[in-house]
């Protein structure tokens, strides 16, 4: 990997098979609550925040929200890009997003992981565990009103829901409201579409 391109970029090009775990006991629920307290209430403790990124606008909104609302000085922001189809050079997206993060909040360390292929959910679960992530942030894209009336969910909404119910750290789905309304809708294990005017 050429280090001259960017100091924060770390690329992983590997295929891995992972098994996912689900929350199933009160003890595990208490463990997740403790992770929430460690990640959100003790800002003096360094934490790792991971954002799953792609070419979408809602992914970029989630990244910027994580940067401004979750990270503190000295924290590590990890941008995870799972590339199934090589539309762009793998470094292009994460390099541009990482540069944007460093420009917005230079006191936060930024790294990027590019993983080629593999099941998306299993890859996220594995990387969260491997890197000991404190908070996972995912961009949400709303379904069309007609699709929602019929009880349907977009593939992005399904993926966010699966991560919230599967990943063993505080997982937050973020959706930016329209310009007329403003703010963000936040989904976690405990809240669904909680509105934050920020």
C-alpha cells in the first residue's frame, strides 16, 4: 500500500467467512448497556467509532453525524467500505471521505478499511469484534411512502435493522431529515426513529 497517498488509509483486501452472534440474554443486554455507558458517557476514554461507508449520500451524512456527535479528541474513526463490485478504485472513496473527516475534525484519528467481497453483515460483525469497536454508525435511507404503507423496507433499512439486532456494540442508524424539517432520525436497539434537532 502506498503510504504517500494518505497516512490514515489502511486497506484490507481479503475474503473472510464469519459467524454472526445474536443478543439473547439479559446478561448480554447488560453488557451492551455498559458499552453504551463507556462509549457515550466517558468522553475522556479513547474509543473507536466505526462507520460503514459507500457512495451514497446517506452514508456520508452518517459519517459526518458520527464525527460531530460521537467522536471526541483522540478517538479513532474507522471508515469501513465493503466493495463487492469494483466500480471505483478501492482507495478513492475512503481517501476522499477520510480527507473530509480530517478537515472537519483534525483532533480525531481517521483510518479506512477496504474489504473486497464477502457477506456484508458478517463482515461488519467480524470487524466490530476484531477491532473492539465501541460505537457502530450506519446511514439509513428511507423507503418511499407507498412502500412503507405496504409494510416494506428498503435493503438499506433491512441491513441497518440486522446490524442493530446483531452487532455486539452500541449500533446507531442515522437518517438525515429533509431540509424543511431538519435534524436526524436516530434508531438504536432501544429507540426507533428518534428525532434529534442537531
